[in-house]
């Protein structure tokens, strides 16, 4: 994995967008992230971690202060990380949740977290995921490293180096588990423990089942008294208990066979006794049936005369039933004729009372009694009703007009009200029309005045800017005046320091010249020639009382040069601040602070007045446009109102004409009546009366004809029957229920006589004794036999129940015991395997399966770390994996100790010094990175970050660490180091600097070589 670019905005200490181009350090291979403490160096790594994983390790478990405190509410917070892997080049953009101003309604709302993942394809960025959860899933596939692995192998965060080295076995196991994903081995162990517990519970359950069934079998044996002489042996082993119970089963078999024989003998005796009793009961019942049949037959023969009368009544009733309908029909027809005659009389009288004229033929008796005469009277009434109906139809339209007269009156009143309202509206519109020209002229004058004043906005703004510049110049002049004094004082002090340094250098040079003789004398060696005179004798060498070396002179020259540079810098600063003061004085225009403030206030007031006038001109222009539009609208509304008023007046004329025409038609239709409706009502009543009279006459004629036909059919049927007249037939009539009852009685008597005679004949043929047979002796014998049989059945059932229950219980116990033996063997194997995986039993180090796997990984990590630690410690230190037994029964296998080659002994990692701990932790972290990378599929790490820790190293050790870092960049890898150590700043030329601005937020300066 290789990082290419990082962009942060509103994140951590960075308010404005900052950009880091990591590709700019590719040629150097190593670069330094420098800056003062608290400026935000580590926040660069926080941004990388947040962009890739949505979290920051520094804030795990605490408040996630990702958004910059320097951001304004409307400022965004965003991190963009551009990176590449073997899968391609990608860019992830991520924002955390933060409060922002609501777009509607005011107040604040929560901006939800967002994420976007893009891939560079063919020179264009193509989106791959746009939801936080989807981006996380995609990055898992692309990076192939979890956040914990990333922090251990790529981003070695501040104060996390020593976590892995100094952790105890439990903490180290938790970290390695996350890095290598060995939870599956812990799951294996847990599943085997669960299987062991389940097998143990199953085995215990089977053994409990066996004991329960054997206890039940022993209870059955004791209750049935089947124990033999071996019952006192008291066996404890299950096999012995089963053998003893099987001998009891044999005794139960014998007992069941003996009771079965006794039951069969009792059943035979009971069968014989029951057969004898049944034969005697049958004979006694025959005697009883014979005596009853004799008595019943005598009773039936005494009822013969009564039965003959019933048969005769039944036959006459059936004959009369055939005439019932004809007699009833004739009677009803005669009654209908009488009713129809009365109805005819009533209807004719009602028609006459209603004013319907009578038929002239009604006074002729001969025609009135003739059917044709009756039909002619009915036709008279129908003809008159038809004529009256046609006449009243012509009055219907007049009746409708008469009914709608109130509606027409109301319509006329409404039309007149509308005409009045339209007239008033037209008057109002005319008044509005007359007032608009004056209003338009007034607004036009006000608008023109406001435009004149508003035209001064730009010049007023320029005046404000000039006044503000003068006011700022006055303030800056006051500040720069103080700065000039301070710069002059600094320049004077630098000049004095330069003069003192020059004087000290001159003095040292004089002392150096004065001391040359003593310095040469110190170099003289007896017997060797002098470097000045060549003599080998040195009788009086000069004394070097005030030694001054060349290094002392060179140091003084360096101090003199530094003082000269400081003097030049102070002079330059004095010149700059003096020039700035002159420029500020020029900007003031000669104003005092009070004058500048007064001018600024006046200029701002004039500008505000011009702006207000400009806004008022716009408002008045809109009002003027509205008034002009109102004038056009008034003309249109007046034309429309005038047209509507004319239409209303025309409508009133039409309504008045319709009312006059309707009143004339209604008056013609009333005739002698007060209203048309009253005349139509009278006509309808007369028509109804005439129609009713005609219908009654027709009904009377029909009833007479049906009565004649019914009498004729009844008389013909009587002549063919056994009856002389209708009265006799009516007297013979019976209901259906009475006929059925008589028929049933006759039939039942005949059947009963036949049945009793047949039964008595069979019983008489059996020649039974006349005296009743005594059953008591046979019943006593049968009861005694049944009692013996019941006792035998109970004894046999109990014996067979004990035999079956005991056999089934013992067999089930034996089968379960055999199965439990196999389960016990399987349980022992499973328990041994579970104990081995869990580090129990004979495992003296209590190392479970997961710890064993992690210990193998730790050995590889330690081996990889030692490749660098030996060089960094000049061969003194070496990390060693320890599987020593942990204290208080804790799990072993994940210990790390340090071997010291100077002492030949191992010691705990916590005994190392601060610098030694840093080097060991760095070596271990790099070794861990190599092993984890290999386990993750051989991921190439092209970018690596190391955050702080170098301040604890001395110069030699720091040089060793730098040499190690230099080796890391081989093969195209880029290493980023965060440190404020000056020596590293001197040794690493490629740098980017994080700098805090005076107002709070930080910025990232571009890399410099």
C-alpha cells in the first residue's frame, strides 16, 4: 500500500484546507514531519487513519473531537486520502458527524457522517461506493488490513511503540488475536468444551436412567416376592444387579404359567354354570310368554264389534273427502256473488255523489238484470272517465305555471338586487379611477428624490474605505512608533554586543601572540632541535602562563561573526519598521486619531443613508409599477362592470314578460274554481269514482258466472256418489288426522290378532309345564363359579403384568447400560481432547490451542525483530520468546524477555532504559509489521509512519536508529517520521512543517529540501 495525497479541512487543528503530497518525498524515501509541540503533527496521521477506517486511535473510548474547534458553524469538515494498492489507485472522501446550522427553521442540526470511495480508471475517477457501510466493506477488500493491523504495521502512532513489548501475556494475546484473527482456535476450544459438557451430561443422564430402571425392577421383584436365596447378596455393580434381576424374571415366568393354568380351569367351570342357568331362564321366559299371549288374544277378540264401526266411519269419510273441494267451491262462489253485488251498489252511489252522470239504461229493469245491460253500464262509466281525463290534461301546464309563480317572483327580486349591486360597483370603480393619477404623481416624485440620493452610494463607499484606511493608518502608526523604538533599542544592543565581541577577539589574538613562546617551549624535547633556532639545548624555555589556543581564537571569531550578523539583522529590522512607520504616517493624511474616527463615523452615516435611499427607490419603483398596473386594471374592470349592468337590466325585462304570460294562462285554466290545482283535483276524484263503478260492475258479472259453474260441478259429483245431497256429504266429512287414526286402529288390531295367535301356537308346541320354574339354585352355582374365575383372572393378570414389566424394565436397563459403556469410552476421548486444547490436565504451562498458535507467530515476530535489534544495539540485546510458567496459574506461552550479551543473562523488558525500550519496541514493531503483512497475503508496505519517541535516544543510538530507518526506505518505500528532535531535522532534509498561526488554527507548509 502507498499513500499519494492527503487533504484535510475543518479537521483537528486545521481549519482551512491543507494538502500533503506524499509523492513529493518518493525520491528521498524518508521525510520528517516537524513543528512545535501541539501544532498538529500527529493530526496528519489521525486524518490518514480516519480517512481509511472512519476512526482515530487517540479518541478510542473517549470523546471523538474530530471536527476542528476553529471551524465556523457553516464550515465543512472533510478528509480526502488518495492511495494505491495492487488492486489499483483509489480515493476516499470522508466526513464525521458534526453540528451545523439548519437550512430551514433556524437552530442547529446534526450533519450525518458520509463517505465516498472512488477508483482511478482510464484517467477518470469512477465511484465505487457512496454509503459509510458500503465504503467500509470495499476498503476491507482493498486494504486487507484491519484498523488494528494498520496501526501496528503502517501507522506506528505516538506512545504505542512499547505497548506490545511491555504488555503481559493476556494483553499481548488480545492484540495478537486481533492481528492474526485466531479467534477461530478459541472457538474450536469452546466448541470442544461444549461437546465435552454435553457428552458428560448425556453419559450422566444414561447412567441415571439405568439406575432408575433397575430401582423400578427391584421394586417390582420385592412387591411380587420373587427374591430367592441370593437376595441378601446386596450387589452394587450394575452388571451384578442385572444378573440377579434376570433370575427373578425366571421365577416370574414360572409364576405366570401356574396362574394361567388355574385361570383356564376356572373359565371352564364358569362356562358350564352359565350354560345351565341360561337354559332354565329360557324355559321360564317361555312360560311367561305363553300366559301373556293367552290373555292378550282374549282381549283382542272382545274388541271386534268396536273395530267394525271404526272401519265403516273410515270408509264414509274417505268417500266424502272426494266431494270436499267441490262443495267448498260452490259455497264460496255464492258468497262472492253477494259481496260483489254490494260493492257494485256502493261504487255506483259514490260515482253519483261525485257528480258522475248515471247511465240512462239504469232505469230499465229488463236491461239492468241482463248481463249485456250490466256490461253496457260499465262501458258508460269508462267512456265518461276517458273523456274527463283528456279534458284535464290540457290544464296541467297551467297548473305547473301556477306552482312556479313564487320562483318567478323570487327570480325577479334577485335580478333587481343584482342590478343594484352592479350599479353601486360601477360607481366605486369610477371613484377609484379618478384618485389614481394623483397617487401615481406623488409616488413618482418620491422615487425620483430617492434615486438622486441613492446615486451617491458608490462615492460614499469609497469615502468610507478612505476613512477606514486613515483610521487603520493612525492605529498602525501608533503601533509602529513603539516598534521603531524597540527596534532601535535592539539595534543598539546588537551594536554593543558586536563591539564587545570584537574587543574580546582582539584581546584573545594579542594573548595568542604573547603566548606563542610559551606554547613553543612546551613542545621542546630534550636532545631534539628547536623548531625556531635549531638548537638541541634549551637552557631557559619560556613559561606559558596565559595559554590561548587556536580553537579559542576560532570560537571568538565565530562569536564575533554571529554578533555582526545579529547587528546586521537588527539594522535591517530597524530599517523595515522605520519604512513601515513612514508609510503608515502617509496613510493617515495628517489626521489625529479623533479626527480619523469622526471622519469614519460621518462617512459611514452618509453611506448608510445612501444605501437606505437606494433601497427606498427600489421599493417606490415597485409601488409605482403596481399603481400603473392598477390603473390599467381599473379600466378593464369598469368596462366589465358596465357590460354586466346592461345584461342585468335586460334580464329583468325578460323575467317580467314571462310572469305576465304565465298569469294569463293560469287565469284561463281556473274556470269557476279558485285555482287550477283545485279544478284538476276535482276532475281526478270524478275519474277515480267512475273507474271504480265500472270495475265493480264487471266484478259482479264475473262472480255470478263463477257461482253458476261451481253449482253445476257440485251437483254432478253428488249424483255419482253414495250421498243423496250436499248436507249428507258434509256430515260424513272427517279430518285427515281422524281418518288416519281410524285406519291405524283397524290395521293394528288385525296385526295384533295375527301375531298373538302365531306366538301362542309355537309356545303350546313346546309342552312347557304350567307351574313356573325356580332359578335360585342355578343362580347360586353360577355366582360361585364367577367368583372363582374373577380371583383366578386377577392373579393371572398380576403375574403377567409383573413378568412383562420386569422383563421390559431389565431389558431396557441392560440396553441403556451397554450404550452408556460406549458413550463412556467416547466421553473419555472427547474429554482428553478438550483438556488438551484448553491447556488442562497434564499441560504444565496451561497453554491452550490459540495460545500455542500465537506463540508460534510470536516466535516469528521476535526472529524478525532481532534482525534489526542486533544492529541497533551493537549486538548487545536480543529479544527472546518465553514460554515460562506464569504466576498464579495464568496461561503461559506469550512472554518476551531480553537477552543481554554483556551479562549472558535474560531479564524482563521493563528493566530496559528509555532509549533501549524505544529501540527494542521499534524493532519489535517492524518485525510485527513484516509477519502480519506476510499473513495478510504478502501486502507490500510502500508507506510507513513513525510518530515520536526519538527524543529519548543519545546521539550514537539516534544514529543507529536513523541507519535502520534508512534501510526501511530501500525498495521504493517512503518513511514518514514525526519528531521535534533537532538532530533529526538536520539529518532529514525532506521535511514538511506544521505551524500554528497566531489566531489559533494550524497550517502545513509545503515540503522543502
